[in-house]
C-alpha cells in the first residue's frame, strides 16, 4: 500500500494529493466536455441562422426534420453533432468544409485553444446486419418504400455492415446477407429490381400476406450474425392471411372459424415473440402501412394483426435490451420520413462494440 511506512501526517498529505489529482482530472474532463459543447453549440447557432425554417406547418404540427428545403444539410449537421472529434480544429475544419461556416470556438479565458485534445475515447461502431422485410403485395407504396430502403443503404449503413432483403411471405431472400463494401451498386440494383413483377406468370411479386412466418425466417438469419448489431425492419400493411380470411376467397383454411384462425395467428406471433425475446440485443422496427393500403377496413382481424406486431416491438424494447418501434405511415410520402426515423435509430444505437 502507498500508505505503508508513513506517519499519520504523511498519510493525510498523501490522501489529499491523490484526491486533488482525481479532482483535477475530473475538472479537466468536464472542461473538455464543455469546450466540445461550445464548438457544437456555436455550430447550431450559426447553422440555423443560415438555414432558417418555419417551426410549424400551417396546421400547427411541427415541421419535418430533416427540413425539406435542407435535407442534405440537416443530415450533415446530425452527423457532425454525433461524431467524436479529437479537438476543436477538427470540428472547425469539418464545419468549414461542409457549411462554409468559420467557427471561433470557446472564449480565450477558458484556456482551451483550437488544438487542445478533448481526450474523448474513440467510439467503435458495431457492425450491423440489417434485414429488411418488405410487403410487395400492394403496389401503391412499393416504389417509394424501395427508394427509401436505397437511401438507408447508401447513407446510413457502413461499408462493414451487411444487408439482407426478404419479400414478405417468400421463403428465399431476394438478397442474402451481403456486405455493403464492394457491393453497394449490386445491392441497389437488387432493391430497385424488387419493383418488378417476378412470379412465373410475370404479373405479380413474389411473396404474400404472411407476416409472422416472415419475421421468424428473418430472425433465423439474424441468429447467424457474428457479434453484429442486428436489425429487423418490417414494412407491411400487417395483414396476415396464413390461415385464410380473405373475403374474396371465402372461408378460413381447413374449415376453421374466426376464433380458431385468430388463435393460430396468435400462436405464430408468440413463436416469433419468444425467438425475439431470446435474441438479446436484436432491434425490431415495424412500419404499419395499413392506412395506405386500406385493405378491408372492416375485417374482424385488424386488432389482432396490429396488436401482434406491437407485442413484438414491445418485446424488443423491454425484454431484449434493444430498440423496438411501431411506426405508422398514412401516405406513400410519409414512408420516406419514417425511414429517416429508422436511420436515426440505427445511428443512435450503434455504440461501442463489446
């Protein structure tokens, strides 16, 4: 022990010395955090002076973010605010390059010049495996949805990450888990190609209205990831006709009545829920596009379809120590905005690797 052999006065002096060093270290860390904040606060002040926007829409609702007039610039701002910089000079250089804004930094009396290291630990991003399940049974939202998927791949998925893509209700992945690095153009072609009809008759898209079996299949793919940050992103009107129930086709399958078909669907959803619960850290985001499709609004199964998917999102957030979201898109135009929320969630959770 450092106190061995010391008399009482020496022990007290040593304890004070250690305490003072710890205090100075913590104060310096706080000063560096304040300095970093000062640079970024100045950035925000200057940025919003030159990128003015209305706070509310005409109906009183908050304006979108990113703001339609400054989509690319707002995204750059978000990335800078999230990034860990070594010192003020790095922030100053980046902001000057991206926005032509010349930041001044903290006041001189702080004793922190432009090259003073912040001393922050570098954040190592986890490698992601992002599995998309896209409902291709309804053409009204398919093109804008696939365009949004392309944007996520191009702008929010890193080269080290992998992407997989399923058509809802189809057994085989349209894109098996594939690294983005070296394959970005191929991935985008495959995503955009999903707009085309690809059944043998050339009139329909592969897949169908089987939500829970598709989720189970995607979770099985995520189980294969090695130390990745797993994401399952579902876009569908949430209709699941695994056991029948399409008014155009008459009865439920195998002579079941509504209650029996409902119980079967809930059993499938619970199977997916148990699997998700066991896969700690797997993120699940569902985008409900039922208001766009407006398929059979009086169908008795709607509460079951929606509640089952809400259950899965709740399990991801509460039981799996991950992100779980149930989002809605009421118009095709809203799909792109919702995917921006998805991208933001992916950036927020992509923290330090274990």
